[in-house]
């Protein structure tokens, strides 16, 4: 599978945008289309958990298990797949700072396991929608 990414400028404060990324760790249903249920499997600390999300896409529900680590010093959140039967890989959310200007980037790199049946999905569209939705939420909070 290819590498998917989307990056946009965000007109908000760093604190607002970072708080949304932290919220997304425990409440992905607010940010990702189709999330129906979230289970916290291991609460490692305020900036690290292991979770399982149940995501509906078209006619079926898929469980996605991830270990998540947030790093405030780099304003980065890493979501690493755990034990997935179809994919290995990660998603990273990064806030880029250039003086007073912020940009939000999500990057996804999921690689199919050998012989796995890869579901049809608009992966680039999913990443783009997730970034744009978070941007809208952030800018709406500071409006």
C-alpha cells in the first residue's frame, strides 16, 4: 500500500490544536468517520494508551487495535497497529510550527501482510477528511 498524507494550515492556537489531538487518542469517534465503539485496553498514562476501535465501513465492522503515544515536545501523536491480520504500519499526526503559523499533517503507512485480502477503501480520502474535520473543529473553537 502507498503512503498517504494530507497537510493543511490551521488558524488556531497551538494549545487548541494540541488538545484536540490528545482528545482524539481516547475519543476517535469525534474525529474519524464510522467509529462505533472504542475500548481502552491498556491505560499506560496520560499520553499513551492501547485501544481497539470498531469502525463501520459499508457493510461490515472492522476492529483496529493500536498502541498510541503522544509527544508534547514534538507535537506528534503516533498510532501503531497491533496484531492486525491484514496490515502492519502506523499513522502519525503532527503539528508543524513556523513562527505564528500552524499546519496539521496526518500521514498513514499501512502495509498489507503477505496474502492478505485488502479491503477496497479510499485511503487518501479518509486521511484528507480526518485532517479537514480536525481543522474545522480547531478553528471553530477559537472563532
